[in-house]
């Protein structure tokens, strides 16, 4: 009998951040074809509004865009 250990799923906000990080890595990988990197950029732009507003405000403060 196999025992399956329950693993907590990441919160939605974390899943969005993980996906955006992965897409950013694809966009930055110059070994990939340009059309692949462009499509990753399009997906990144479409997912960006899904970010948690708290995360967006924190990032803006870190970048000096918000007080």
C-alpha cells in the first residue's frame, strides 16, 4: 500500500507570481527563438493584472514608484 503525503497547494497569488517568474525567465533566455520569447511576453502582459494588489504596491514601493 502506498501512502500519499498531502502537499499544500500554493496560494493563488503565489501561483501567479511563480508563473510570471517562469515567463520572465523564458523571455530572458536568448537561446530560445524570438517568437517563443515574444509569446511568453504576451502571456506575461496578460497575467500581470492578475497580481495581488498588495504585491503590486510592495513592488512599486521597492522600485521607487510609490511612497
